[in-house]
C-alpha cells in the first residue's frame, strides 16, 4: 500500500511518535511524506520515505496528485485544527480529493491507530481489488 504521512508543525512530534510505535507495520508499505515531516520521521525511525516538498511549498498538492491518479491508498494527516494554516486551501483540497476518490483519511492519532491496525489485519485489501479492476479497465 502507498501511505502518505503529513503533519502540521504542532503535530510533528505526534506523527513521529506514531511512526516509531508502528514502524513494524509501516516498513511493509511504500511511504510518502511532505518534506519536513518525512525527514523528521526518517531520522527518528530509519524508515524509507519518498519526500515531497514541504506542505506550504506544494507537498500537499503533490500528494493530492497521487490521490487523483489513484496512486495513494491511505493518508495519515495529523492536522492542527486550532492554528490557522497559510496553505489551508491546499489542505482542504487534499481532504476533498480523499473523499472523491475513496481514500481513507485519518486526521488524528486515534483514527490513525484504527487505520494502522486495520492495515495490519488486511482490512484495506479492497484497495488492491480497486487497483486491479482499474488496471484491467485501462487494458481494454
């Protein structure tokens, strides 16, 4: 599975702690992250992560493009709802794309733990069926 990891500044330590706690699961998947968040997670865990630009510089939009192209399977985005974000329109667009393309989106640690445990159990296997069907449709 392709998993995006994103966090606002005040939530970066939480996503690092989350990644440390669940690195045994995350390491089995392809990870993508906005620049600063991904760098911090890699330094703390040693996980291999494809880095995009930082969120305000377009990283949210780069992940959004993967979602729009059905190349992302899950987004874990630790948002800070109490601090105004200069790139809030990009954040809203990313969340809207997840809804449009049926991409699971967790925006806090509680939901992320449910998602990661579901991923570990195979509850998200339906994503592979969706990908397979799309591939068949393109080949026709």
